[in-house]
C-alpha cells in the first residue's frame, strides 16, 4: 500500500515534508506527552532534517533514532548519527533526544542487546519512520546481498546485524518488525535513478531482490513516498 507524492523540486520537498512530519510529532506530543521519530542516513535527508529543525516543537519531548547505522564511531565521516546531530540537533531542536545505534561493542552482532535496550526507551509505536532507498533497492541496512537479509526480514527482534558485500562497513539495522511499528511511514527519495528503482520495486518480484518491497507491499501502515526530481 503505497502512494506517491511528487514535489516540484528538492527544496519544496524538504520544506513540505518537514512540515508534515512536524505535524505528526506535535500530534504525538499532544496525545502521549512525547513523540518518536526514526530517520535514515545517507545523502538524501540532510535538507529535510535541517528544515524539520526549524519547527517550533517542544523538542525536549521528542526522541529521534536511526533506521540503521554503519559500525563506526559517532564522529566518523560515515556515521549516520553524526549526520543526524549535525542536521537536526540545531536551535530549538538541540533539545531533542538522539538515540544512537553504535555502541562500544566490537561488532554490530555484539552490540545488538544494548541497542535493543536503548530503543526500548522510545515511545512506541513510533510516531514517524522515514526510510531511504539505495540504487540496489536496499532500505535501512537491509541489503540484497547481505547473507543475514532473510533472517532480518523475518525477525521479530527490533534490530539485526548485517554484513553487506558491496557497501562499506558492518551494519546494524532496524528490522521490518520495528520499522512498521509506526503511526506514519514515509519513503524519501530524490532523482530519476531512484524513481527507476522505485518502479522496479513496485513491480512483481521477490522482496529479497529489492528489500524496499517489504515496506511497499505491507498493509499494516500506508507508505507515503515523497519524491522530487
Ligand atoms: O546508512 C545508510 O546507508 C542509509 O540509512 C541507507 O539505507 C540510505 O537511506 C540509502 O542508502 C540511501 O542513501 P542516499 O540517500 O545516500 O542515496
């Protein structure tokens, strides 16, 4: 169950999408006294996160975590947590609680229990989950070539450790079980290449081939696709 919203350009997408997500967070705060947001890493979300940070929410009541993380320290260039803190934790949004997925453990596998414990502190179901998508159809760190993919897709645990062959760094990823435990689900993509991958993902074929299909095909929560050229 997926619907596509096409924006005129990336600036319009960043501003309009941020306003919609801010609305969900404000509603979550009003209803539960706290709100939770799961965002993705990579290059796409920076402008959206910067736009979101300008919204006058009670950010001290907002918990933010990541859909996935590369197993690198939080000050590493490849760290999604670093991107999240640099883009979102600014101005009033500096009061948001960022829950990182990297621990001191030697590997994602060894860090799973601690990360699951950290995630248990976030209000559930999440208010908003924002997924990204790679050119190979991966989302979060659910990579088509990771040997652990099938187990992660089927897992009832919140997090899984994956070792993608093509992408750098060992990964920790939220599983579909956690990513779909949300009131609002978005897929945030830009550009013609991602549009082409999306078209393939919406066609028939196994989820393991293009893992984003798990989000596009499920019926638990509508998936709203936000796209700009
Ligand atoms: O850590 C990661 O790699 C991301 O969370 C990943 O799932 C990302 O969303 C896609 O790879 C898209 O990345 P781009 O936005 O850079 O294309």
